[in-house]
C-alpha cells in the first residue's frame, strides 16, 4: 500500500528501497531514494529523506516504516512497532538526505563520513545542506559515529555480512558510498545516477570526484563486475561497472572540452551550466567545472 509520502519496494533478499514522493522535487526521477538493509536485530537506514516545508503534513519516514503495510513485505509494515533497532547512515548532508533523522529515537546511532567533520558543523549546515538555498528549515542532528574509509560496519552476527564504507567526496566533501558484498549492491547517494541531472553545489570538487569514481571502478572490478548500483535518486538496479565507467568517461570529456554544454543560465546570481548525453547529465556552477579543469591540468576553458 502506498502512502502519500513514501512507497516501498523490495530491492533484494535483505534490502528494501523506499521512494520519497517529495514536494520539493520537480520530477519523479529526482525523488530521493532511501534504502533499508535488514539484519537480524538491526536495520541500517541509508539516508532519511527530505527536510520538509513547514506546511508538509505527510507522515514521517519512521511512521511509514513502522505503521504502513507494504505489499512486498507480505502486507506488513517494514518494522512493525519499531521492533528492530536502527542505525542511520547519511551518504551526505544535503537537505534531501537528513530530513527524517530527528524522528528516530534519540539513542539511534547516526553515521556520517569521517572525511569532512567540519563540513557538518551546525553553524554552516544551513548552507552546506542547501536548506538555506531551497528556503526550508535546517534539520538539526549530531552524527554519533564517523565512518572511516575502508571500514566495515555494523557489527553483526558471524553469519551476517557487514557493509564496506567507501569515502567518495566530490558531490560534497562528506559524500560516502556503501558496498554490500553479500548482495553485491553499491549504494552511492548522489555521487552518480542517471535519468536526472547530477547536480554539484558550489562545494563540489571535480578532482576529488574523478578520484572517487576511480575508486568505485576499482572496487567493482575487484568484485569481478556484476555489482548493482543503487543511486540516491534516478536508478536503483543498474550495472555498477557500466554506469560508473560511463559517467567517468563523460566527465572526462566535459573537463577536456570535447563535450558541449546543453544549457546555460544564471541561478541566484551564479553562472551555471549543464552538460548532457543520453540519460546522463551534469549540472553545476561554471566555476566548479573551471576549478576541476585547473586542478586536473585540462587547458579547456568554456566559451561564453
Ligand atoms: Zn546531494
């Protein structure tokens, strides 16, 4: 059964995907995707959906998980009565990831990347979460567990498979991905997807982004391919190696000048540009692309 705010689908044996039908997104491909990985005694919740406009009266993510029947879960709520504990992981601090945190019990472990702790400081969170930009109140939360690159978590029973943490800065400094070796599933947040523009904020860093894509490619190849990529929006069941490889190649062509911008404009006084090809597109302030070119040694400069 659907709720006005969320719909849940089975992703694989141990994981569900929840789509948030956010009032803040312009198309369904932009809707945030939330993933729930089930362990015997615990649910790892990957992102918690969007911060809300004050007049949004839809049920919360937690209410959905604990009370709304889901057809793909034999007609039962995903965590009826909150029987299993939660661990929340933020793939990054943007407003459409951190919105549901405060509704979970205060004792819930909240994980974030250890790579950019200062980026999550309360004083700058309204800007870094983009809440200020989209004019919604900034959710308050405090990460309680900073995840290191290469770490495995959570601590689970011997017969269960923990997740591998992969720091993937670029979209933001605190972006992280998670790999589930048991299900061969790669959760990447907003690092990459298709069907809607991959958008970089002013804090985007394309040098770091290219390194992160290289890291994901190495991981997927080590797994002898066959891994599935689950994005924070846009896609949830595509071949990871193919999409990461394609996105990396396209970004390289954008940076070396062989891809042409498909749209240009100004957003809140900042010059922005979009590059697109098929289902894949990048949208960012021009300066983010220029800084990436300089850092990576590409000579190309976009023409006015
Ligand atoms: Zn984001």
